[in-house]
């Protein structure tokens, strides 16, 4: 079963269970998936769906920070609940050691030297690690490796 099909089945289950919070989050996800399919005239594969889930989680985390700063814990809690639902659709994440090992392999493969090659390394890293690791962690690992760390 593809990730897209799993999301559709989960939406049906949430409707039957009358789980309105979960249903609302899944509907946001399906709307974002549909939007991408319509805009780009493509059929989403699992990798693209994971990318969308990642983006939605990042947006929720940014919102949580903003709400907590503004003293609106009720809204921050709602966003945190959405993050929990969305994280169920992500594959297992790589550890920081695994990310560093992957980055070192990419740097060696490309023959990258110094911070000037950051863009080249990040381009390859994004392709290989999309959905497997948070890009902020990947970026930090690339900086560390290229600066001789």
C-alpha cells in the first residue's frame, strides 16, 4: 500500500471514529497533496508525499514557537497535536551519526573541499536524504564536514 493510499484509509477510519482533530489534520495533508498534484500535473509518489509531510511539520513547529512566544498555549497544543498525527506518515529518521556518515560519503564522492562547495554537497544530500533526515541537521553536518570537523 502506498503512503497516499494509507493516508486515504486513515482519513476514512478517522471519519468512522468521529475523531475530528485527527480527521482535520489528515484533510489538511490531503489538500496539500492534491494542490501539488494539480499545480504540477503529476501523480505523487511516496517520496513527494514525505516531502509534503515534512513541510507541514516544519510549518507547525514554527507556529508552535510563535504561539508560545505570544502566550497562546492552547493554540500551541493544537499545533503539537497536528505534528503528532503528521509524524506517523514519516519513515524512520536517521540518527545524527548516520547523517554525518552519509554526508562524509557524499563529500568524498564529490571531492568537495571547503565551505565554497556547500551548495554542491547540499544538492546531492537533499536528493539522497529527503524524508530520511531533517534538512537542518543535514546542513549542520555538511558545514561541520566541509569546515574540517
